[in-house]
C-alpha cells in the first residue's frame, strides 16, 4: 500500500470533493480509499507514506493530444525560408524534422517529452507520431519510453500520402501491429489508435485501404481535422464535400475516434461530429502559434460534442494549455466572461471521458477503483482554497512545474522534484547528442 497524505485533497469526485487534511491510499495500481490522514495512517499501518507537507493533492493531468517527436524541434536552427502560412509550417518544419528521425531519435524525443510530462504532473497522454524513414517499430520504441517513464499512453502512427504508397502502407501496418499488440496488454497502460495525418494528405484510395486494414478491430482513429482553412478548401475542391462528411463515409467518425482541432467546421459538420459521438481535442497554444484560427469552443459545447484539451506537442504542461485556452476564448469572443466553465470541463472532466474510450481503468478522480494517478503541487495559495475555487487557483496561480510529486498507477515516478526511476540528466545528455544528428539530417 502507498499513502499520499497530509495536505488538502482535491478529488474531482462530486461525492467527496474536498478533504482539508486528506490522504489517498493506493493498493497496487488502483486507489483503495480517500480519507483523513491520521485515520488512514492508522488503518493502513506499515504502508509507505508520501508526505505532501501541507501541499495540494490532486489527480494527475491528462494530455489528450501530443506529439512526442516534436521535442527535437526545440531550438532547431532553420535551414529554410520562414513559413508564410500553415502549409509551409508543415512543409518546412515538421515534414523535414520527422523524416530525419531514426528509431533512436524516436525513443529519445519520446522519453524526454515524457520526463517533462511527469515533471508537469501529467500521468496519461494520447500521442500522434510520425517518422516516415523509420516507421516499423516506432510505436514500440515509444511504448518502451512510456513504460520506462511510468505513464499511461495511447499511441498511433500518422498515415499520409505525402511520402508515397510504400511509406503509407508501412504506416498502416505499424498502426495495426500496435493496435493488436496493445489489445493483448494486460496492465491497461498502453492503447493503440489508428493515426491519420489530415484530409489534405489522404486520398480516397488510402482511406479505403486504412478502413479495410482496421476491419474487426475495436479502436478509433486519431486525425487532425480542419486545422487550417486550406484543409477544408482542399476537400471541397478535390472531393466536392466537407472533411467531416468525407471522413464519415470512410467510417472514421465514431465514439472511439478523436478529431483534433476542428477549427473550420460548418454547422452541418458539427452536427455530424455530435451524431457520431466523435470526440474533439482543442489545442489553443498550437492554434495561436500556427495562426490557423480559433476553435469554436462555445459552439462545440453548445452542440454537445465531447471536447478535451491537448498541447499538440507545443509544451508538456497542461496548465499552460489551460491558461492559454481561457485567455484565447475571451479574446476571440471579445467577451471577458465566457468559457469559465468550458475550459476546466475540458481538462478536468472531458480528458478523462476521452480516455475511457481507449482505456478500461477509470481516470481523473481520486476515488476508490480509479487509477492511482496522484500529484502533489507546492503552489501556496495566498487566499482560501477549496474544491469550489481550485480551478481559479490553478488558472491564475499554479503551474505545471509547481508539481513536486507525481504518482502514476500507484508508482512514485517523482518525489520532491526528483525522478525515482530514471537518470534524467544522463537521458537528456544523450538526447542532445542524438538530436544534433537529427538536426544535421533535417
Ligand atoms: Zn497535432
């Protein structure tokens, strides 16, 4: 048994939302009980006790859309003329970087992003991967990194036509191999999805090929949808239909699928997303950085679409994405009082609901039977803190790096900012060597 106690506990469990001097007891990988610290210490005498020393105890964060491989873009010198639009961002940055990735680079870009995530209190991630010159085995390298980091991860490979039929088929095979492999994993720490880049790089023939390959498998698709306006323009020009209509015809919609961004959907497309129970993930910082527009978040909620929050590889800190999403909606809607409810709902409720679609273990609450994913934040509130105003404290006060202790599936991954199982400095030093070679090849 593991006890994490002696601090205010925010459970996100409506039946028992806040315990001022609380404690979480974890048996194996699952939460056994949440209660008063002294009572729990007595009841579970002899258990390992992690002392929060008055700091805030919360469920671990979930990142619903990530690109681990983007880590090696950090600080990369650019050899190409500055991009003038989103298509050029893809062409001059991401499609040069991903081609330069070896399997070793895939592993090191993932493990460093995962360490960053653990240090920001993130215990579950849904990743979308591309390495066209090193497709076979890439998801298995990322799985190795995720298992070493100790977090739960859903992985997929980004199928696209941009590098020819052979690499497209390798991507399909990698997805299927990994989906089948993950389906057999007993610990529920790994899941597979079928990754697709975006409508603009996927022909009808490719989508049919993907669909046939997915036959009989209980997994969804993870795809960028209408990120830039040119994605919709391309679909209308080539196929005489909108992206969501097109994807529905190929069976890509559905309650296991994730549509990322959805910035430029029209009313009809929003209705189809809801009717098919497809989930959407919003990535505010990436959208702002790529100047692709602002997702119609209020409309997504109004329509009844399950919408979560991701970082799109921009950062590993969910609280940064949370703050950005809040400011962006107010700015975009030219109203200082919108989206107070929607933003925390995305991060603290909907990301867990999205994960329920790919994992069996319930996540996102400190409640008996839920995954033992617990973080301690040393954010020191200058005003009264409770379950009723915690979202405001997190929005305006705490940061990802306020997290001092991260526990995932009952394993202490970081305590007092020190990683328990990994030699962070050695891994980052090696990553700098590996990334240097990637930069040379870009
Ligand atoms: Zn993305």
